C-alpha cells in the first residue's frame, strides 16, 4: 500500500488549476523552513503530506493547515512551532509578496521569546514568574568536562544491582526456579514424543528500580557540576528506565540528551536544553513540576526519587513541604544527596532544606568517589 | 485497495461525514480531529493522540469502532509489558489434554506435534487478533497509554506497525489482509520515540472549550437543564486552572453532572460544590486545596491567583 502510494505521481493529482505546481513548490519550501526550525521532516513524511493534501480541500485554509500539521509535527511543542511558521509563511503568501520569510525561532541568548517552549508541557504557569534572577546562558559544558572518572562506573553498576530487588510479575527461565514453565517444557518435550522427560523451570524476574533524578544546577551548586554531570550520565546508563531532570528556576528534562552515544553530543544538548544552568533556585516549583510530570504515572513501588541539591532555595518553604509530601507518596524512598553535607561547619539550616528534611529517607553526602561509594552502600538497603 | 478499507473510507470520506458519524455516536468531534480521522482512513496511517488524562482520547477509538461496526481490540499498556504476551500464547491445558488423548490412540510424533502447535491451540492476544482480523473484517486497534510501556516495547510496536505482520515460530507469519484502524494514545508522561511518532498522524487534544463541554454534558446526561450544564462547564473551566495534582477531565465532568441531576440540584452553590467535590477531585490534597481556595471563590470564576506554585 505504502509503496504503491509512493509511486503515484502525487503532484499531478493535486486538485485545482495550473497553480498546482506552484503549490507543490510552496509546500516543499515550507517543509524546508520547518526543517530549519528544528522539526524532523523526512522525505517519507513529505510524501505523506502530499498524499494527505490529495484528500482535503486545500482551499479551506484550516483543513490545509491541519493536514500538514498532523503529518509534520510530532509533539505539542512542534505543533506550536508549526503554527508559528505556518502563520509567517502562508500569511506572507496572501499579499502576493514572495519575499523569503524570515524566522526568529532560535532565540538569541539575550532576546528570548518567552513563549518558546523549552520546558515540557507539564510545566504550568508562566516561566516569567520565576525568572527574577535567572541566568540564561549557553554554558560551555564541554569545557567543564573532566573526562571519565574511573571507578565511578563500577560503583554505579553495583548500585544498580543492589537497587534491583523487587520481584516482578513476569517470569524468566531458571534452572532451579520454583515454577514449572509449561510453555518451554512443552516445546522441549515434543522431541521425546510428548513424554515429559525434562521440565523447564522459571522464576520471577527481578524488577528493575526506576530512578527519578532531580538535579540542582543552580549557581550555588556550580562548583560540583562536573561531578554531577558524571553522576547523572552514569545513573542514566545504569538504570535504563530512569528519568533525569535538572532545575534551577525552572525544570528541564534531559533524559533523552543523556542517552546520546557520545559524551560530547550529550553535553552540547544538555547545554542547549538547560539554559538556566547556574541560575537561582526554586526547589518547590521544581518538585511541583516533577510530581506532575515525570512522576505522574508509573508505580510508586518501583520508583526511587533522588534529589541532588544543596537546599539553598529562594522559593516558598510551604510549597517545598507540600510537594515533598506529594513526592513521598509517589516514590518508594526519597534520597537527598547534598554535596555540602560533610563539609565542616555545615548544618542543614537552609530554609528549603529544613522544610524538606522530614520527608527524606536518606540524607547523604556525595562530592567525590569515596563518598559516592558510601552512598551506594546505603542505597543498597533502600 | 481492499474492500474493507473502502468501508472505512466510505464512512470517513469527508470531514463532514466523520463529524456526522461521530455525532450519531454522541461524540462531538471538532474539525481538526475529524480531518485527522479522515486522513488516517485514507492514508492508512495510525493516529497518535496525546493530551492530558481525561480529555477523551480513548473514546475516539471506541467511537471509530462503533461507526465502522468493527471489533475494538484494546491493548492496555503498562510498565513491564512484554512483547510476547501481546501477540499469542499457547493453550497449555488443552495441549496436555490432546497429548493424553493421543496416548490412547498412538500416532506419529510429528503429526501430533503439528497438531498441538496449530491454530486450534493458539490463544491470540491483541496484536495477533488485530492482524488476523477473523471474519475478513479489519478491526480497530486501540493501543492505550503507550507512554506507560517500556521503550523496548515501543520498538517492537514500531515493527508491527510498519509491516502489519507478526510471527508465531511454530506456525508461521501472519500478515494483515486488511490494515486495522490504529489509534494510539499517550498521556505524555514520557516522550515517545521519534520513529514511532513518524509513523503516525499526530494530534494534541486539549480540554474541550466551554461551549463544547456544555454540549457534551447536554448530550451525555439525559434530563439535565441547559443552565446547569452551562454552569458546570464554566466551573470545570475554572477548576482546571487550579494547580491540582489531577486536573479533572471530561469523565469527571460527566460523573459530576450525573450526580447533580440525581441530587435534583438545579444550580451549584458553595455547599453543593464542597459536598460533591469527590466527583471531580480524586486526591485528598486536591480536595483540601479546593477548600482552602474556597468554593465560593471558585463559583465566582476565580481560581485564585496564588493557585500556581
């Protein structure tokens, strides 16, 4: 079906008069523009666009728009970008002026259009709200990258092993399992003419723990960042289903960026995603986001929440308290890793920290490998 | 083009046809949604609906199945769902019985093997059912809350959705004679892979507008007064501006409207709102939140400016 459709000369079938080729060209141009605006416009998608246009009344502007959009945009953010590009491109079309449309989609660092969604859609409220002392800059993260820390990998692997202790509902084959695996036994014994000679057994799979990592990257944490980055990368690799978000005055999920193959790509993407790196801190709002977004669904029993922060907060302590309470209901345990803990003269007196502490199950330091190793031992018991 | 698909194409031949067909099933489809359904039928592409929980994404698939008068095969995704169990399983009990029977009437081993690993002993799970479309009719396949499943499952699904075929090693490969009408839904608790999204027509579904929600209430709740329906729709709009953990969806609207009709309420006052809050809000924290803002304030259309953290 698809192949057949791809072979049909779509251009010729476009309805209307001689302006068809014109429309064809304009749509192509529009696709290119979307591509430069960051949408993943593949040739397959473009073929589908023309197939779709065959089915709609292109004179109906809204139908035309939706037919293009459902094929070209693949998320709510992309829908928004699409709408903007569409307006700019086809609006200019009406005046008969074919001057190339200029787009200002990439905000320069000091001239940001506030409605460019760089936070996930579950981030409610105006981002301006806490932009007070937000420092938006394209941090050169690579410059801060000190290379792999040998030993960290082993520690994190050990941690992953220790945390995976929940029996799952699923089974896997096991020589000394308790349960007889009928399916496999049946397959195996066919060759003996259906006499049951060998039994295959199975036991419960061990369910992997999902980590939800919320990492403070505000100015006060800056010194520790290289270590943080490595920790985030390591945890993301070690726990496949885990999710990572960074926050200062707003929250950005960076899970996908952390999954990149090369560290340099990861760093570049994290840097461009989290433009609030080294800004102020609003723990309460960050937690609220976290609770409503990443943690909204999924089983609390298999989730361990990890917060990496020094607890210096500019927000409302009452909100921190409320959201910590909500977080504790959405996770099996809450681990707060505080890099300052253990430094001489530190006591958790920062207001955000104080209001969060009652809900924290493990309050631990981590700023280098030995403390991380100790942390891992403790976490093994979570 | 297969005849069954032309059935889908006939029912969904134009945007207006989709809207009318949906309206007959008491579902109000706005134009973008209707257009997307039409395109999905014509281009034979799956639809991916994303949106908050409770905006009626699942309902779209159900209505499509009713309109096309086909079976709705539903695959509910969850954490840890594995690919195998969504295709098929063998009916072990029946197989063992067959073996016992064979013992009394000996037959060749190969014959027995072939017979107990045949269609008769196969328990088709959703994906196989959707592809085998017994009875020669395509089905409507609903893959619900795909964001809950693991990424491995997503990759597997991608394979199924590109070839519309699955393999049972003992029997062979099943290929769909008619492509099922596929609807995927996601609450967007995580981002789906780009490859999967590229296969689909994407549509974000928002909460209904005030007017649309009133119409939904009027259609779905028999015997409700227009004034009450209007008030409910307005209140829901206000309530959704409050930063609750679980924002009330359309299902909650309908629950609440039915409760109010049952209670013979003709106009919501602060006491009624507080007493019936359990229909709308499902978390204790959220109900407390409502109390702290004040039902009277909500009734006046004010969600409280400090509602957002």
